C-alpha cells in the first residue's frame, strides 16, 4: 500500500512517476483538469515534488 502524493490517501493501485505515487482517481483528475480550472494550481504545486526529487537524485 502506498500513499498518494496528491490526495494523501493510502491506495493499493496507482502509478509511480519517478518516486512520486499517484492513485488512479488523482491521475484522472490531473489529466482532465484544464489550466483555467482553480484546481490546476493545486495539482501543479503537488507535482513540484517530481522536480524536487529528480534534482536530489
């Protein structure tokens, strides 16, 4: 079981992008969110962990 880096819930299924785990529900939400959507900034901020972790690798 892994903790989703977006919604922070424990999930058994999902994807890893580098070392960041994303559950299926958040994956769909990220893909469907338009840049004009208020949630877009939320996802961008959460996904900044990808950049930070790759820089530290």
